[in-house]
C-alpha cells in the first residue's frame, strides 16, 4: 500500500460524516455527498485496484450528478401554494382600504386591521380618513389617501 491508497471503508466513514453534517446543517445538500461517498466506497470494494485519482474523480462526478438530479426533481415537483401570502401577513393588505384610527401627522399614523393596529406612512390625513395600502415596508404600511 502506498500513502495514497484508500480502503473502501474510508469512503463509508466519509459518508457517515456527511450524514452527520446533513443532520446539523439544513439545506439537503450533504445527503447527496454522503450517497456519492457510499457508492464510491462500494465500487472500491468491488474494484479494489482503483487509483486515488479515479476515486476522487468518481466521487466528484457522482456528487455533482446527484445534486443536479435532486435539484431538477425538486423543481419539477414543487407545488404552488393556494395561499402564497400566508406567511407574509402585511402583503395580504396591499390594495385594501382602511380608516385611520390615529391621524397621519408628519407622515406617520395608524390604522386598525381586524384586531391589530398597524403604523402607516403617507400624506397627512385626519382620524377616520380613508387610506389605501400601496406597499409594505417591514411592519409599516405605505398608504395613499382615498378621496
């Protein structure tokens, strides 16, 4: 054995290490590296005379192929939501009209939406004035006055 000879189980240890990383790090990426390392180890078990350069090339090619295959499969299977604004609560209100509960003075005021008070930015307007939400910046609505 020369110093670059790798035994098949080295690849299997690498596969277990990649699985451990997959558990610790989100992203569903290291799983495919683990699969490539396991398959490389299995091929090395069957063909023990495979050189180190060939092993690394084989591992790299399988890892790239596995990641690309997964991305293609995942993008083809992705579903569009019937509630695309579910987790973007503020964006649900763009285009709707509300009454001011606190006058807009110096560009800032408040509206009540259902059971929540939201800050608004816009032109000065008295309490009770109607405003239309045109954009959301974090937790503040940009509004225009409805005339």
